[in-house]
């Protein structure tokens, strides 16, 4: 999994590419937890994500909870059809902001 971060003031975009399975989720969780101080606008760019496991979903949910606690906003963008199917099946699409 490739993780690239782009910060502009209080906005952070995390560009992801590859598989978001258990091993990668641990790395992503560390990156997210160390990067959210002062962030009120978080975007996960999922354009390059080809697979997401439950561990990856947990990290996304953790980030959503952290942003909710901070009074911030989070969104997923450029979600491919395979990942979108997972978000729909798990109900994540019911409460997360997902944009093109």
C-alpha cells in the first residue's frame, strides 16, 4: 500500500493506492493518528485502492470518529466499484460522505 499525505492548513488529503488489508491498515492507522492534530478537514482519496478488508474499514471508521470528536469533516473520494461494493455491503455508505 502506498500512502501519500498532502496538507494545506487544517485540511489533509491522504492518497491511498494498493490493498488495504490487515498489515496495511496498521500502517495507515499510525499515519492517521500521528497526522490529525489540528486537522478539521480530512479526505481519503481512494482512487488507487483495489481491495479493502475489515481492518481497513476499522481504520476509516476510527478516522471518522476522530474527526467527529474534533468537530471536523471527513470524506472518501474517487472510490472504485469494488471498494464501493464493500462500503455498501457493510453499511458504511449510509453514514460516510462519499464523493466522486
